[in-house]
C-alpha cells in the first residue's frame, strides 16, 4: 500500500498483550473514473461485487502494550491487490472504488475468553484504489519512495558501464 499507513498508539497497558490489525471498508456502492481535463474523480456507475473481507495482522502481533507505544507503527508490509483469485493473503480491493482503512486494536486476555477491541477510523485516510496512477508526479513519487518499486527506478549510467 502506498503511501504506507503509519500510526502512533497511546494508552495501552504496558504488560498486556495486543494484536493490531487493519481492514478496509468500501465507502459507497459506486465505481469512479478520473477526468484528466478537470483533474477530478466522478461517479462511473455501480460498484463491482465486494470481495470477501480480509484482515491484515501486523507482523509484530501479539506484543505487549509497551512495544506498541514505544514507536510509530508502520504497516509497510501490507499489500493490496485487485486479483480476485489471490491466494497470498493480500487485501483484495476493486480498482476505481473508494475505501476507508480501519485500525483494530485487540486486547488478548486469555485463549478462553472473548477479546475486547477498539476500532479506529481516520477520515483523512480515505482513498480511491487504482492500478495505475492518474498523475505522473504521483507515479514518480511512488517510484522514488516505495521499496516495492525498485525495478522502476532509473539507475546511474556508471552502474551499467562500470
């Protein structure tokens, strides 16, 4: 996912164990398209069928509260796909649809009991899922910033000719 979702967490019990996870909910039942001449998104019809929901569990989970509160938590390993047949555990989203990521913090009390949890939504993280960027400057920013886009970076001529 680019840009990467990053959060800072406060108020957890330092020695209690927590699982952090992210899922994505559709914001509406519409499909969108981008109008280049006016640089804006417009409705382009009804949404495609929703994929079965998947949850991304942060790889540090479960961890004690003091671990989660000691640093910015990055979901940089979270991967999105539009491949409905994905069997790699990636989050499946429909391209040209709007989504809202949600952060869930689950307190692990014991294996036999229910697990209290809290869900957080950050309205400024709403986005339109795309398979190709509609803006060349955004494409260049992703290539420069995203560790998964290394193959698209231009290499120095000296690297080719030694």
